[in-house]
């Protein structure tokens, strides 16, 4: 997560925040009170409001929601993800995607240690699992949420041209340094324009854990793929009745049944397999590896409204 103990700009407020941190975890009520005092001195301190909400939520103190609402009010772009924390306080998730500013900031700061932390620290194997599903040879491939290029490394030997899109400038910088992509571009997957070209393969490795509702992006992919094109992605597995849930890790998990139905409606034949994607605090994270093939001719732009539901008529 993004560090939130940034300076308020007020030395006295910062000192009270430091005292508050020193009281944790032993006296969370006193720590929360000190943060509240600090915020009286620095009422527009977004990170302070977020931290106050975090303490109140973690230790079951009242008014965590009010603190997160104040953080969101002082930073409507929601770089710290206060809206997600508000959502986690509800009985059922109401948000369908993470704030783009939050995701961008998270990965901009994560980029320098991303591969070491993910591959070596958490035994991440998503790209390998996905590459095993692909039917080669491949012409043009698009790697959505390409990150530092882990999926691109698996795709490069299989395709003739490789394009990568990501929301994080620093991730794209790391991917460019590998020299494996023919094209790289900064894109927000929540705001994709109707595609102007077609691909034979589109991948999204561990990307949809930041998107809850997938109708829009799956509809966009149905429009962007050639007939017979392959769409391969991973999601964390959710076994409950909901299509997706927001977990306390601030990641979305998805249901296999809901995914299968959604892909079928969008014109895909799909195969979904379970696998361990990585570890989290020493425990395996079960995921769904999805391989979907576009049926028939590619739908027209009139059939898919990428700005709304995203499912062919």
C-alpha cells in the first residue's frame, strides 16, 4: 500500500502524528485522539485523515467512515484509495473499480521493487500459467496492464508484434528497458476508446484484481480481437454467490460461474482452470486462469457500447 505518513506541512501536527504512531498498537484510542488533534491543525491533510480512518477501522473504533470521507473530500482523485476503504466498511461492495489515481500512484512507487517482491518474494507465476494456455503461433499481441513486462517476456517468443499498455509511467519505463515490446503506451483500462486495430491475442496478467465489474473491458476485448482471437487473463478466485467481491487486501476476486456467463454473452468460448497464482503471507492464493476464444466475426462498434455495458447485442 502507499505510505500515508507524509508531512502535513504543520510541524506541531506532524509531531502529534508521530506521538500517535508511538502509541500503537497498545493504545489505539489515544492514538486516534492525537491524530484528530493533529487534523484540527491541518484539516486538509489527506494522508492524516486516511491514517485516522485506518486506525479506527483496524481497532474497531467509531467513525472510521467519517475519516475516510474526509480524506476523499480533500483529494477527490483518491490517490490513497479512501473510497476502497469506505467500501470495505460496508456489508457488500458498492464500487466496481479502483480509483485510477490510486492504481497509478501505487504502481509508480512499486515499480523499482516490483519483480523482486512479486516473483522472488511471492512466487508469482501468472505469466507462465497464461502462456501455457496460448495456442501459437501468434501474430499481433496486446498485453493489457503490462507492468514491468513479465507477461511480455512470456509472449515475445510466440508473437510477431507485441504492444503493452499500462497506467503507470514507472512500470512502462521498466518495461521499455527490457526491449521486448514493439509499442508501449500509457492507458487507463477504465477509459479505453473504441479500438482502431485488431489483435490476435490479448492478455491481462493479474490486472483484473483492480477491476470489479468486467463487462466493459470484456466488451472492449470482444471488439478488439480478430475472429478466432485469444483472450487470456487471470483473476483471484471467489467461490461465493456474488460475481465479484472486494477483499480486505484491496483486491477484487471473481466467480468462475459469473465469468463464464459474461464471456459467453460477449461471444467467447472459454475454458477456466484453477491454479495457485502466488503466495500471500505464506498462504497460497488460488486464481482462475481464463482462456477465451472469440467466436465468429468480430462484432461491430454498434454492437458493443464500450462506454456502457460493453456486451454485444
